[in-house]
C-alpha cells in the first residue's frame, strides 16, 4: 500500500473511531442522566405521598382512617403512561411475594425498571411504617419517551457521522496527497539516481522535517555522484595504467627482439654490431628502470615506514653529494639553501623523492639549454610555523596547465618521444606522490610554459636540534 493511502486509511479510521465512540458515549450519558432524573423525580413523588399518608394516619385514630381512606381514593389514578396507587401490596404492578419480601421491607423504597405491554416503565414502591396494616405506595411512569429520544439521537448522529466521514475523507485525501508530494519527488529522484542520473537533485520545500530530509537526500546524492565519479576516474586510471604499461613494455621488447634478430641473422660489420648492441642496451636499461620503478610503487603502497625527526642541515648536506653526479650528467648547476630545523620523515624515501624531482627537472631543461638559457636546479628548505617546506625548482620548459592534473599518474609523459629517448617511463612523479602521501602531505605543483616548474611538499616538524 502506498504511503499516502496508509496515512489516509489510518487517520480516517482513528477519526471515525474517535468520533463514533465519542458520540456513543455522549448519547448514552444523556440517556442515563434522563433515566436518573426520572428516578429522582419519581422517588420524590413517592416520598411525598408516603409522608402525607403517614401524617394522616398518625392523627386521631377515628379521623385518620377516614382521612387516609379518602386520601388514598383521591390519589389513586392509572392510565397508559402513569399509575399512582396506595393499597395492599398484592395489588402493586408486577407483584411477586418472594421478591417483595426480599427487597421491600417496612420503611424501605424499591426502584426498578419493568416492562408492561411491551413498553418500559419506571417503578418506585415504598412501604410506610404503619403497625395496623401493610400498605404499599406505588408510583409507575412510562419512560418510552426517553428510549425514543435516544433512538432519535442515534439516528441524527448517524446522519452527522456520514457527513463527517464524507467531508473528513475528502480532506484527508487532499492532506495525505499534499503531505506525501515531497516524498514522491524524493522517490522519483531516487529512482532516477538508481538508473544512473547521479546529477539529479530535489527542490527543497515543505515542512521543516521535509526540508531537512530533502537536504540530507541531496547531500547523499552529491556524495554518491562524487563517489561514482571517483570510481570512474579510478577505473580510467587503472585502464590507462594497464594500457600504458603494456605499451611501455612492448616498445623496448620489440626493439630488443628486432636488433637481436639482426645480430643473429646478418653478418654485419663491427660498427653495425656495436650500434645494434647500443640499441639493445638502451632499451634494456629502460626495461630495468621500468621494473624497478614498478617494484618501488608496489612496495610503497604496501609497506609501513617509521618516520623519525631528521636534522635538515645534515640531510641537505648529504643529499648534495648524491645530486652532484646528476648535475654533471646533465650539465646543470645545483643551488641548495635550507633553514635549520627538524622534520619528521623517512630519510631514504625523502632522498629518493628529491632525486626524482631533480632528475625530472634536469631532463626538462635540455630543450632550454639548446636555446642558450641557463640550466639551474634549486633545492630549498623553509622552516614554517608547524611545517618544514621542501621545494625543488627548475628553469626548464614548464608544463601546460591542463597537463598538471595528469602528470602524477603512472606512465603519463608530457613529451613521450623525448622521455623515452632519455630512458624515462613516466613513473617518477607517481613515486613522488606516493612518498608524499606516506609523509601525510601532497605534491604542490606550480608551472608555466617556458618558465620552469616548482614542486613542493610540507613535512611535520618535531624533535630537538643537537
């Protein structure tokens, strides 16, 4: 059953039950009050007759009998609706000796409902305390009008109940439809999101609870959309990784197999064999670098590292010795400047991090070198309030803005032909990104085409300087 119909049915049942039970109780209470009023009225009449009769009996003995008898004869009357009687108990309406002896004793008054000729009557019988003889005083009154009034009230109430049921039913239908309209919109939106329309949102309207529910739904939809996009992006990256890895693996293998086949099949001269061997060696080193970098990526993602405080002055001093070899290889100039301080890091990983960035920077400056521009690499360290910033900066050819979001993906290369010529596989920055994550940081890359690239990472500070 739909929610709007549930609201309608349950509310309708509650209203009808409440109204019906309330009307029934009101009619029955009115009926009982009328019965009680007639009882009290009949009791008062009976009591008045009994006191009047006793007062006559208690005066002069001779007179009392005559007066009492005259009074009795004058009082006695009977018609279809009432009866007033003073006399022998056996002449009382509905007299039963056993019942009277049990319920009506001298000085008592009996009140009961009896049926006479198919109609209800209210009877009050009392027995005054008269020693000489036994006298009963009876008041009998037809109360069918009270029952008729109750039946009329029930009939009128049925008409009112039918009118109320029709009006309340219509209003409840409108109310339930209006109340559940926002929920229907949410249901439709949820179905559309389930069918793949993750950008679907619901307009915020209605009561405070509905607005709160709508906001929560929209927040959930935004999270789902963001999560699906991340999954799609992750899936794309995985596919790109597999495709690029296959391609990067296939290219050097094809060259190695081709040149090896030439060496095997043809009797070439010394220079040709040397040239073929050089090609095989070059592609073999590319494969070796590719395998090592892939292994590093796998290890970095699965291994936990112990980060410790490191004195940055000493760290940069040791690092400079390693980097000088790279500078000589690419004919570049190294500039190292650093602030004193302690940073939390894994020393060898951070050295690899800086080495990769410097190596990338040197390769990026070869084109500038051909244009007679300076080839400078800067490795800088800055002590901030709570962090130690390491910056690697080059004066190379720079990177286009649209490329910046992709360069940390595995196998992504801005200039594939130049990178392969220099033995690159597009894994250096992917490694640097993983190392930065291990240190609780991210790569911050700023680059402009033709003006160089600056990459920085922030490390937590801690420990005391020696």
